C-alpha cells in the first residue's frame, strides 16, 4: 500500500510517498517546494494566496509521477491557522490569514470583552490573539471587508481548503479547529460552540464538519485524479495541524511527553490527559482520543536565525552559517557569562494583544556578532523553558524531549540542554509529513 503524506507548511510544502511495509513506513519518494508569505503593513499583516498551495501540490505530483499511480490514500498536515474564507465552490475569497498575522488585535480584545476570559478558557481552552485565533481574523474580515464577509459560504483552515479542492467536500479536524475560539476544545466532542459563533454574527453552517483526523473527507475528484496521475482516486484524510502531527510521529502520547519543533516557528508541546487551559499558551486537541497538547509558540524561531544570517552574516551561505558560524558562536558562549540578552518577539507574540517587538539589550563596544547570535539562541531557549516549567507544576514531565526541525543541529541541542531543560534530547526528521502518513496507516487498518 502507498500513502501520500502532504505537509502544507508555513513557507513550503513537503510531500512524501510512503510504502507500508509490515508495521513500518518506508519513504519511497519525497518532494519539497518553498513559497513566499506576504508580510506587509509594517509587519502586521501575514497571509498567503492559496493558489501557491495548489501549485506546490501540483508540482509535487509531477515530480513524483512514477509513484502517483500507486497512491492508495492521501493524508494532510497543515499550518494552522491558515484562516480561509471560501465561497460555495471552495474558492478562496481572500488570502489565507496566517498565525504570523497581527492585524486583528482589536478584534481579539473585542472577543474577550464580549465573551469573557473565563468562558473562553472553560470552553475553547484558548485566549484569542491576533493571528493565532481564527475568530479574531473572521471578525476582522467582517469589520474591514464586509462585501467579502457577506459572500462567505465556509470558513476553514489550510487542510479544509485543500480537502475541498481535491474532493469537493468541506471538513476540519479537532487539532486544527482548536485555535478558532469556536471549537469546544475542553470537551473535544467534535462540536462547535454555537453560542460564541452567533455572538459574533457567524452561522454554525459556515463552519465545516469536525471529523477525526484519520477520517476521509472524500475521494480525489475524477478530473484531478486524472490530472495528477492518481489511478485509484484515493481518499483524502483531513489530517491535522503540522505541529500536532510532528508530535504524533514522534510517539508523543502519554501525559508528560514533550516535543520541541524547530521550523519557521519554534513550538514546544506537552501531552496531557486532561485539558489544562492557560492564558500563557495554547491548547490543541491531539489526533489521539482523550489527549490534548499544550502549544507554546514562538512566532520567529528558525525565522529569527535566518533573519540574523541575512542581516549580520550576509557574506555567509546558509550552509556556512548553520554548519560553522552558529555552532562556533554557541560553543564560544555556552559556558561564558554574558550580560547580553535577546527579547524574542521578532514577529510579535501569539499571547499578547500588544505589538511586542524583539530587542537586544546590554550591548557594548566589545559586543561581537558571535555574542549576539549566542544571546539570540539563549533567548529562544529561555522562552520555551518558561513554558516547560509552568506545565511541570501540574504534570510530571518525561526525562526525554523529542526535537525536530530543519534548524536543529548537535550544538543547538547542547544549547537547549543548557538553557531550556537539562535532559536527554532525541532528534526526529520529516515528522509532520510522517505523522500524516501514520494517519493513513490507521485509515487503511480500519478500512
């Protein structure tokens, strides 16, 4: 059997064709294509035209044409929120508003003032903030683009949009629905909170059916199957949020299990067997029953390192920076005392209604770019350390942290051991895509 895992990432799409060999997945082919995200209006707006997702998917199918005919099932992983307003035909009416977006702080405050923090935490388990809350983005569209709002047939995230395109059916999973401020995350019972929706003029019919992550939204349409070379018209699993599927692929299933995901954003997730909402982090429903995951997001994780390279080390290639300069900076300053600190809000904060910005503090005439970079790494680690310590007050944490992402190397892991949490770190690769493929295994077992 062949499973196609599709990871709709923030800045690139990854696709992998996995063969099911006994109880294991064998990666037969893989594809990756980057796309640009729109960051504008002084960095407050962050969105992307959904056609870039379609084109990347089509390019992947062409690149893997030799295995496409064998695909038995497609499983999605998606960046969330990727809030998309769609018409009845599933066509996007406006670019997808990403978690990097900061335009809806006023609307996030309006949600809190209207519904109240206590009710939000007791039902949706999340405090609304700009970008990280779909409801805030929906209200922004309503306030600023009323003509578009009146035309909306369905709101959804990246997996909703791609599933509708491929199958003709709308759907969303609990892990993606969790950050809408409209889903009953605490109960995790596949229902929307109709009282909250109606309080802001949203009809429950404009929200897609919530289905389990391993459930099919439908089969690829005949026309698209022919175009992409899918001889079997495979079913499309709605899948889940990319960070949650990264956790799933790493075996994060028991209370206290921890994974640290290092991509464009840096995310730390801790597995819970009961919902523990907090204003300091997000809560996701897991793709597993009776499990939740904390979601502590730093909007600019790997992005901050890449920014540093382009601004301070522009003469270095990416390989030279990550393979030589970054490890040397960490090695030089790991044990040395430095008064330099980095405030890690290069792309704002998902947990503040204020437009937080990054800062370097404590610079002197002797400050070098190596020390600046080491301070940045330490600031990223200490940001996640605060979350781990907060959750540890209620949950006994595992002695191992799984770590994944393209920015990770042995020196960064050493920095995490020093500045985040002193424990064993296990590295995983291609985890979101593999997590989607594992859902495909569950589907095939139950079929």
